[in-house]
C-alpha cells in the first residue's frame, strides 16, 4: 500500500532530449479568459523529462531527466529549452520544491517508507546536504533557514483507518506540529508568504481509477480549512501564482465536450468557478494523456508543466 501511495503522490513517469519549438501542437486546445490569456503552448523539452519547477530567479527550470540504464538525475534548462545542465544525482531523491533563496528540496522515497524518507537540500553547483527532517513531498516557503516553513506528509501506519497527516517543521527538524490529520491528502503546497497551504483531500482511500476529491485551502493563521472546488475526477498537482491570487491545478478524466480529457485549470484562491487553460483529448497522445506538476514563473506570466504520456515539458503563456 505504501508503494501505491508513493506512485499516487508522485505520478512519476519518465523522459528527454532538447528541442525548442514555437509551433502549437495541433491537438492541443488553448483557452483564453476575457482577453487576458495568450493562446499558445510551447514545447521546451521532450523525451524523458518530468516534474518541472521554475527556479526562484526565473532564469531556469529544474526538472528530472531519466537516463536509460541509469535512472533519473536532476537537471536544469533555460526557459527556452536550451543550456541543459546537470545538477545532481537522482539517487538523492525526487524533486519536491525550491526555497525563495534558491535551495532545491529532494526526498528519497525509492528506498525508504513514507515516514522515513530522507530530505536533502542543495543549491546548483554544490552537493546535496542531508537534513535532519524526514518525510514525504515537502513544500517550503521563504528561506531555507527559517523556522516552521516546511509542510510534508506523514503516514499514520493504517492506510485504511487513520489516513495520513500533514506536519509542519523546518530543515533543522524543529519539533513537528500536526496541522491536518486523519485524511487522505496529496502533496501540500505553500503560497509565497506561507500564510496559505493548498492540498487535495480525497473522499476515500485513493486507490481507484477515478478518485473524487476536494481542492482545499488551509489558513495557517487561524487553522481553518476551506474547500474551494469539489471534483468527481482526480485533481493532481497544484501551484499558487506568485501573487497568491490564483491556483493552477491539473485534472484528468474531466468530461469536456463529451470526451475524457486531461487538462490544466486556474481558479481564484478564494474559490468560485475554475476555468480551463490547456486541454488534451484523452486519445490524442496515446493511451493516457496527463498533465502534471504545473509551476509558475516568478513574474506570473508563464506556467511550465509536464505531459505525463509523452514525458515532455511545455510552457503556456497565461498573462501578458
């Protein structure tokens, strides 16, 4: 069950090569809202690339690159898809988040359980440092040295009964505080100032092909949880816009124009009706078309994401 959990949390597939294209893929439909959105999505990297995250300075994108007969390593490219640069070995773990001062967080759930997964941190050009903190899918706000600025998942050892928890600590493993308990949560995600935490809460153990869930916002100041969107389909990874006013999220299985779709959405942080930014027909990219790990550029104009079927990295212009 714990291996299943890690697969569900990471939605990991693999990919590579470099190519930069200014052509819109023919079977992708790009939607706009009141003229605020551009209508083109650009491929920046293809073959064996996963889990992209925009670096804090906006000058590069960090991602996982799968090498046949080796496994994945952590690389960077520039936003146009060039200057491929090796950063560190994937033996340290999955790419998870980036601090505001440029430290990259990794966690190793390959060899360890959900609760014992080591968390590493490093800056490009240096070797990863093993932290005192252990957990799964850590998210961080602020600088690496701040207190109580990392949220992560913890398994209560009884998947079907007690569910999972979200804990709060820091890179030095200050006494962990449980902020959410007894639920089936996805990877949490902080906004830039750390007063809001987003996550998906499944209505039951998420081991089915389709798992109904709620997109939630947790207020770190008053401890209140608010459901901002409920879905009968799987909501995957989410990311706050730099100003904190929007959340982008990926969803699969949405019935759009009577077809099963994989799509990228935007919603106001306060809730309301979400709107679609990018849409892939289910059969357009093979047996499974999925969008995962959307990440905003620091200027709030672009979102980079991964197509889980083709294992390609794309970016879409969302604001002029």
